[in-house]
C-alpha cells in the first residue's frame, strides 16, 4: 500500500475507488508512468541479454577471490 501511494504521489499511477459493493480499487499508469515502463523494459531486456556473461564474470571472480 505504501509503495502504491508513493507511485501515485509521484505521478506514475492514478487510483480510483469503486464504492461497490464490493469495494474495488483500480490503478492505472499515467502517461509519465507509461514512459517509465518503456525505459525500464530496455533495462530488463539488457539484463536478460547479459545474464550469462554476468554469471560467468561472477564465477571467474569467485575462482580468483573466493565466494562472498
């Protein structure tokens, strides 16, 4: 709840309450929120593309230095 409220406060989502019955709460991305999601998708795709090299780098590091 706190996280959703902070997203609403920052302008990334809107919140709508339907008094029901039953009471329902709906969240929707704002234009700014949609823009952020597009940027985050790039990061997620990059991370997915680089998963194997990162895991290889970790293994190599742990061979040299030892596990953390």
